[in-house]
C-alpha cells in the first residue's frame, strides 16, 4: 500500500508550520492598491531608459557578485555609512530579519517584540524555533516601558525588534526609550527603519557608538518594492557572523545593477516622499473630520484609523475598487482599525469619496 503525500507531510513537517496559513497576499487586479505601503508613482521615462540601457548589459548567464560590492559601495555613499561599519544586503529586509532570527535561535533563547508590530518578527521566530515574547503597547501605541524593562530583566532576550516608526501603528517611539532598551538589552537590538524616509528620525548615526545596535532598512517603501533590497548596518563583528548565514547569491544581478542607478535619483525620490507626506497630512485631516473615525499620528507612508465597523468599511472600499488592509482581529489593540497606504492625490481623492458615500 502506498502512503499519500499528506501522510508523509504529517509525519515530516513540524506541526507549528502545518498550522500556519500561507502569508496572505490579497488579489488586487485593477484595484487602487493601498494595502502594502508601496510608492504609487511609476518611474519617469528618462529614468526608465537609463535603467533599460544598464540592464541590457548585465551578464545574466553568470552568478551575481556574491558580495554585491558595487551595490554596497553605492549604498554607503548614498547613506553616508562609514567604511568602518559593517553592511549586509538582503533579498528585502524580510530576508535580513529571518537571518538575524536564525543566527540567535538556540535552546532557551528568546526574541522580544512590542506588539502590535511587524508580523514577520513573529513568523520568523516560529520558522527558526526561537521563543517569541511579546509586550503589549499602551492603547495609545506608546511603548509600555515598565513592561519592557520587566520583560528584558525576566527573559534576557537574545534579540529585540523595534520598528522605528512602527508598522502597523505608524508612530515613532521616543529615541530616549529606544536608547534605554539598547542599554538594558543583553543581546542584539534591531531598529527596523523600513519607513525612515517618511520620518524625521533615525538610529543610523548611532550604530558605531552602540555595540548591540543594528539598523535594518529597505528600499521597498520608497519605490523599489519589486527589486527586493534590504540592508543592515551594524559593527563588523555582527555583520561578519550574519554574512555566514546569508545565501551566497541572495541579491540578484538585475537588482545589483538597477539600485545604484535609482539611488542616484535623489531629487526624484525626495519629491515623491514630499508628495506622499503632503497626502498623508490631507488624509489624516479628512479622516479626523469624519464622525466616528479615530486617527493616529503617522511618521510613515500609511495611516492607521479606527472605524465604527472596520470590516464593513473594508468591504465598502473593496466594492468601490479600493484595497486597504483590515487590521481588525489581528491584535486586541487594533480592534476596528484599517491601515491605509498613502497613495497619489488621485488615489486619495477616490478613497475619500468612497469613504464619504459609506452607509
Ligand atoms: C515592509 C516592512 C519590512 C519588509 O520590507 P521588505 O524589504 O520589502 O522585505 C520590514 N520591516 C517593516 C517594519 C516593514 O513594514
């Protein structure tokens, strides 16, 4: 008698993996896509041409440069990362998060995360079998520092993730609180600056001075989500170890060729960020003026808002061709919350109109 694949799977794949659903990516064909913090602007024709020309000469029959040296050089220049600091690149910052988690996973170790925060922290912890410890934020989404101190003391976490600004709440915790966590933590503290372009704060300049700090960023939220590039900056002691876990060719040749060209378009991206910040301000104002809607300050390219019935509003927007993220049910503090990516002014007009016709 032959055993069915399901039986092999049941006896082979870990139960906690089998219990997971696949990461949900909503279908968005033809919709106004405001669910994934993408930049709404397509590239200008002139930049497309430059890119096209550079990409035609990439030798895609060869493996990419495993060390991504030219790419890293252009990142160092663009971000003024000193040469005595370590730099590691990943296939999106998701990959770097996964690398860091698997590097510290050992029996008894733990990962500490204030919640609600970025879901990949929890997922990567589960993939690697690293014990996950969450500390609820306050209802205002501020850090509960007493609870954080107590958890650090009790758990002695190998790793702490702090999204700065935080996703999905959009706020920026006080730098002094992050610094205190860095001082108290016995292990690595990753400050995840996925939204740094939309915030007026960063820990990048403190990396050399704080021995257990790693800053992780991504190019996704400023307009290069399709290229999949994340990077981490820490002292070389950390990046040397993490590089040992990195798949040798994790950043593909087309991305390595494209990113330096796009990074040189500083005025273009600065202009897009300014437009998105202006739309964020407008969206927040409009939402705050609508009866029954509670808004939260955002230092990102999304706005979190609480509705009388988020699931109803979500469905209404979807019927109007607008896709947002329904956070209801994902965490007790996010009851009836929707996370809305800030798009172009036309997209925001459509969103506002749809919200005004809701009943
Ligand atoms: C979007 C996001 C990431 C992942 O970005 P990728 O580089 O696209 O994998 C990481 N951290 C936070 C907080 C995010 O919101």
